[in-house]
C-alpha cells in the first residue's frame, strides 16, 4: 500500500468564464473523467467517477484573507491548520514559524520514522540546489518538509538515471530554457508512467508542480491552457499504469490562482482534491479542508 500525491500550485475552482479561466476551455478529457465528466469549475461540486472522487476543498480554514503557498503547503503536509496556528495565511516561502513546525513534524518525517521510505520526486537544477545549500534561497514548504526528513533533494544525475522528474514533468522546460539537454525528454504519457513506477519505491511519494501558480500571476492565458492539456496527458499515463489496488493517488492544491488569470492575486476559491484508488471512499468520508489530508494518509498507511 502506498500513496502518490500530485501537487499543482495555485489551482482553484472558478467560474465557467472562457475569458479568464483556462479550466473553462482546455481540452482535458482525462481530467473531465476524474470529475465525473465535468470541467474543474466552481459549479462542478462533489463528483464521483468509476475510479475517482472529486472534492471541492477549503484552503481558507476559517482564517481571513487570501490563502498563500507556504501556509497551505505546510497544512497539506502536517495535517494541522497552519494559518490558524501562526495567525495568518503566509507565503510564498515559509517563515521561521512555519519552518519550525515542519522541522518538528511533517508527513515525510512520519513515514521515515515508521521505517518506510518517502520522497519528493522533483529534481532541481544545479544552481538552485547550490543556492539552497548556501542559504541564498529559501526552500518552499514542500521542499523544506522533504529536507527535514533527511532527503537529499534530487539533481540532474537523478533525472539522467530516471529516478526523478522535473516539475514540468517531461524535461522539455530544462532543454529549452536551461540548456540542460542531457536529461531524458519524455512525452507527457511517458512522464505519467514513470511517475507511477517511481512512486512504487516509496510508501509516500510527492510530485510538486509550480508553473500553474506562476502563470496564474503572470499569464498568458494560452500558457495556462497548455499546462492543463499537458497535465491531462500526464494523467493519462498515470491512470494507465496505476493499479487501484496498490494504494491512493491524491491530486490537490494550496490555493486558487490560475482559474482567474489577470487578477495577479490568489483567490479565496475552493481547490480541487481528486482521490483515485479503491480506498477512495474511506479517505473521502468527512473530507473538507487541506488539514484533512495527513490524518487520512496516516490511517491508510499505518492503521
């Protein structure tokens, strides 16, 4: 039994508005199927398909203001209402209070403490890894949680060995924008297959994608559509490779953003959580907020 958590930064459930919401126009048949034949929109509501349950999820958690990345991601990985604890939604990178909470407890650490393996499947460019080590750049809450569990964040060499994926899944972004061409170049379908195969090495594996949040802030709209259609191809590979008996796949986000391109700020919308696997009904029972993820993952793996 194992869990694969797919995190997409900054995707919320917005209006059916083709002028601002890529979810309203993108051609994503696999994502439609995961929401019972519906687009991922505010009006979609709770849906069930043959393999998945789609649940609108509260990232606000009774704390005023716009949900933010650092506190939202930390909530996803601790099972506690971080904005309530620190008194605000905070981000993008974790402050000292959030880093202290992650150092004391997070789901990566819990899995390792049980004698199991856990991993953040993303690899990072050499310069960014160097900046992390020098303290020049703060890690995200997700990266910090993995680091606190003792994980060496994956590198170019891990990509070459096919032991990791880049945040944008296929390798194309590193080839085009970083000039790092020695890494494998995968189709979206192949990236989805590899992600499932890698997840089988671990009790808990997480892949984190951040470009959706960047496009939500900066646009352009067309890039948001491209990312969703790319992710749809990845999920086709994931679903064709995954056996629903082997555990759960969870797709979720930390806050809304890309569903309202042009706003440049986060939204207060619910975010989508999709639960795939034969244990999905037990996991979904009573599920409402981002703080509900860890208790259910822990129950599935260890009870």
